C-alpha cells in the first residue's frame, strides 16, 4: 500500500528541551491513523511541523512522494484542538474566506459550503457570527472548513471535543465517509474508545520518542495475554475450581452481565481454549466465554507506565 505521509527521523528542540527525538512514522494512503500519547509527549509539535507552522531541527517529511514544501498547504486540512475561527465574522463570510486561502474559487467554495451546510443541517447559520454559536455549533463550522477543499491529508486534533454524544457520532460517521471516499486521516485524541472504533493504524509517542507503531490488530496481538473471561453457573464451585487449578492459573474477576454467575479470569498458558471449555461444560452452564483482548486504553497505560 502506498504511504501518503512519511515522517523520517524528525528532531525538534526548544532550547534545552527535546520535543521530538528522531521520530519516524509511515501513514498509509486511505487509512485512519491514530497518533496517541500523554500530554507533552510531542504530538502537537509533530502536527505543527507537518502543517509547516514550525520547521524541524533535523529529519524530513515526505507528502505523497514529495518533500514537504509550501505548496502542500493546499493538500492538508487541519482541525486544531484550539479552534481558530474569527468570533466576530459571520459564518458564511468566514468559510468563503478560509476556503479561498486554500486555493478554492469563490464559486467552488460556495457550492461545497451549500453541500456541507445541507448535510449537517446548518443552513440557517450563514449570517450568524461565530460568537453567537455554542461550542458544539462552532465545532461543526470548524469541521466544514477543514474538509471543504478535499485535501489529500486531513489532520484532526481532538475532533470530538465540545460535541454532545449525538453530534460526536455524526462527526464520527462523516470521518468514516471521508475515508471511504479516499481521504487519509491523521487523528490525535485522548478518547481511546474513538481510536478503537475508527483507527486502522496507530502510533504511540511518549517523552519525545515513538514507542509503538503498526496496524491496530497487530499491536493488539503483541500485547495479547491468552487470558479468558468466563462466566459459569455451577452447583459444585469447589470441584470446578479444583479441576481448573490443575491446568490453568485462575482468579476472580468482574464484567458486566445479566446473570448471577461465578466470574473468573483464566490464563491458558500453552493450553487451548477448547481444553478449558470442555472442563467448564462438564461442570455447569457456561454463560460467558471470551478472550480478554487488550484495549487501546490497556496498551496505552501499560506502555506509558512501563
């Protein structure tokens, strides 16, 4: 698969502080790529370099096969965490102005704005000032301005900040549609559930260094523990626990359930799930049997704390 963006050994320092220490990333074309890390990890510094707001001290950025240069401003759409709309300007006037800065003609911009305003059901906002809108309403305008010129690369920094659940879901669906239509999306957030839902690939930056990068499924396999959550209704619990302890490491656990059952976490070691299931079925009624696959949140916390 072709890479739309290659970040090669980027270094960025601010006096005696190193924000990025030879960070390299490859972002496949047509993917949603999650850029993760705690506050101060270096994510914002990297995003600012990709947008040519600042320049690196060393390394290079390749966008769509070319070394990053000023003309690429029109190939990138950037929605910053700290939104950048002019509060006293009217919505329509501001959107047209920002679209033309990205190289669109006024006519093309007006056509695209009509499309997005209709799609997001905000047709009546054209003559409102940004300061008259709620935070969530202003977020919708910022989203439209970001995607309006159909850039090759979209960068969303905390895109769901300020949205209620209904509008957050609306924007999530729009992001998935953009991907379906060929856009590549670099996505930075602290909402791990959004990463689970949206991202194909992830990278984790911590203390200026890249610690993890890869397809989300491959990263999860690296952190796999071969542990299973089990729920069972059983009359002879002591006998069940004895049978299990002969082959497996077992501990009590908790998970959401509609049943009043015994809940266990069982480490298979070198055994197979079928061996465990056979023991359980001989001892009672199995109500829950699921591999405990690590979440992005689990991986994030383990990597950063380790």
